[in-house]
C-alpha cells in the first residue's frame, strides 16, 4: 500500500528568494509530481504603463526585476526604437552591450553564491557575495547606482564611459580572472557539492526543446541557443559569441543542476572576454542620438505601430512588445515575456524522481525571477481584450445604487 | 578532508574586513535614539561621483513649465497652481534624474544625500532647498 502526501513549498520559504508555491506530491521522500502556483507577486506593471509616456515607462520597466533590470529596460527601449525608427550611434550600442555583460556577470555570480547557500555551503556563498561586490562597484562607478541603473535612454545611453571607468573595468577583468577561478574550483571540485548537484533536477535535451526552455537552462541541457549568436543586437554583431554548452567542456550534457552551475560560471568568463573586446573596439563619436528629451517625446507622440525587442538576458531571452498610437502620449499596450516565464513550463519536470530535500535547490537552479514571471493578459472568452477600468467599475457600482433607488430599495 | 575551500579560508584569516558597518558597528540598545544623534553614526563610505540622491530644488529659479512632471516616472512632483511652482514628494522619487535633464533652467539637481527614511510623509516634501551649492 502506498500513500502519497501533498506538501507545499512556499510562497514564503527560507530556500526561496521570491514568493512562489510548489505543491509537491510525495511518496515517502520521493517527489512524484509537482505543480507550481504563481500569482503571489503580480504587480500590474503593464497596466501602470498605460498611464505613462515611453520615457516614464523606461523606469517602470526597470522595476520589473532588480537583477536583470537593464535587460528589461533595453528590451523595452529596443521595442520602441523598432517602431519609431530611432537610430542608435555605435558608441551607444557598445556601452549598452558593456552594461549588459556587467549585469550578466553580477547576476551569474549572485546565483552561484545562492546555489551554494541552498545546499548549505555557506563559506562558498559568502565568497560569491564578496566576489560580486567588485562588479557592483563598477556599475556604481558608471551609473551611480548598484541596481536600477537608469543608464539607457531612447537612441543611446545617458552617461559616457570615462577613461577611469575603462581602466577600472580592465582591472576588474584581471581581478575576476585571478580570483573567480578559486571560487569555481572550490564548488565544482568539492566532492560533496558534486554529489549534491549531479543528477538532480534533470531536464533532458528533448524536454528542453519540447517545453521551450531558454537561456542557461536550455544550454545546460545541451542546446546551443543564444540570441547573441542567432540574432545579434547592439555590439554583438561585431563580435562572435559562442553559446556555452557543457558538452564542449565536460564531454556530455547531463542537464542537471551541476551543469546549470557550470554553464553560468563559464559564462562569467565569456562575459569577461566580451568586455575586453567591447573596450578594445569602443568607437568614438556621440553616445546618444538626441539629448533633447522634448524632441524625443514629440517624435514618440507621432510614432504609431507595434515594436519588438528581444535580447538575451542573464536568464534567457527577454521579449518586449510595445504598441504606440499616433497622437497619444501614453503607451497603448505593452507585453513582457520574461525568461523565467518561458523556462517555468519545464520546471515541474525537473522535480520528478528527486527527493524532497532537493526541492529548494531545483527551484533555485532555474535562477527564477518570479517578479519577472508574473505577467497577466486580460481576455474574454473570444480572446479579445475586455478590461474594466477603475472609473468604469465605480460608474457601474453607482449605477446599481441608482437602479436600486429607482426600484425603491428592492433588489429584484 | 582537505579541500580547496580551506586554502581560501586560511587566506581570509589574514585579509581585511570587507564591509563597513553602518550606521553603527554594534547594534545599539535603541536604534531610533542612535539615529537621532548624528555624531554617533559611523560615517558611511562616500558616494560615487554619479550617485543620484535626494533632489535639490531651487525654487527662485523655477519658471513653472511643468516639464519635470511630464517625465517623472513616479509622479513625485506636484504642481501648486497658485504659486506656479512645484513641490517634490521625496518618498515617491525614484532617483532617475530625468527631471534634472529636461529642466530648461536647471533648477533641479541631484545631491549626494541618501539617508532620508522617515516616519513623517509630509515632512519629507521638498519645497525649496535654495540655490545649488557646488559639491553639495
């Protein structure tokens, strides 16, 4: 006789960074089935955008996610530039790529640290956090902030690279090449960490294709997918980017947590190489197409149509689709498809056959950004949008009172 | 079992402390009392050159064009029609510095001030901070 139990993990759990609920069906310690329940942190950002003009929405899109904030900003900006045909000068494109790579380094090092934390390897966690400070200092030097940089704008970037910053970046590259390798070896050569991560949360190559995994999760399953190679944007068209897949380094892709760890750690080295190439090839000239914000706002007011922006965020491909209407200041609609949203479909598969104690590690192995993921689309049964605004709802509520009053207080 | 981490731990024994305890080295008996006494606060690490802190507003210079309100993502600026000036709700400000860029007379600037949490929302409104001082 077998008895199964249902155990929830989350929405608030010590092993999770953000609120998400996983309902696990257990047979003893073994996970038979997993169901994810989302919706604990939906904020309605797309709806807020409808009351704001594109320049205001830049900073709103930055608040979708704290860690990959620049990726969301850039995807949104590229979508607007796509529909309004704003051209970006080459120097602006290079600085954008530079910030993207700095962000990738900071995101991946943060994740590697947190992965160590969830398996109880606290020494490596603190080491990872200490490592990350260096790139955070650099981002602060360039943009003034450690997160939510506010550096991108339509037609380029807002602040230029100074010679001191370029020197600090080269110092940082040297620092990471020297100091990050011990961190990698500490975790990947540790027999206990290996035993803890190898064979856990497996997602096969076929499943990754079928359930549309993206980014490092897909690459850890052996898929050569990287938008920086397949659809180059900004400065990546000038420099070849090879997707980091475990079979190139270790002979075979297992698609488990250790492979995801390896892919992210190896991508840090790839980003260091790219940063060097970006600094070497940095073109001269203006870094923004138009500095007068009034002119930008006026040209965006005239723009009409639907624009797409797709970039490779630290967690996978991030898609923003924006629509503007001619003659109106505000954004008409805006759709965000965050990388975690795409990868989350394959999430329940990773749990099957693992032990309950592995569940927080598997949840974390996706590098989930639940705040990015929680998007909604309001439709009616016919598939077209049917949104009731606050004013309309209040109007309906008052109308009901009036009807009641007219009937003399009788409900029917 | 001697693994790679021991080498790192041994190295860390002889390296400096990486963090700057702020606002105090040890948790004071009352945090509110400690914060109200500025002398007792351990100095923070100085902010960077491009740091964007609390907004400074030169009221005399302002011409009331409302352009800052058009670009403010957080709607942190309010217009006072009787005086044709703005007030800034610092608790709403998201420190993007977009208003300082669009301001035609440059009456808005970013300062380096960051420790400004407060229980008093009304007291956290900037009405006038005088002419901008270089390096402030």
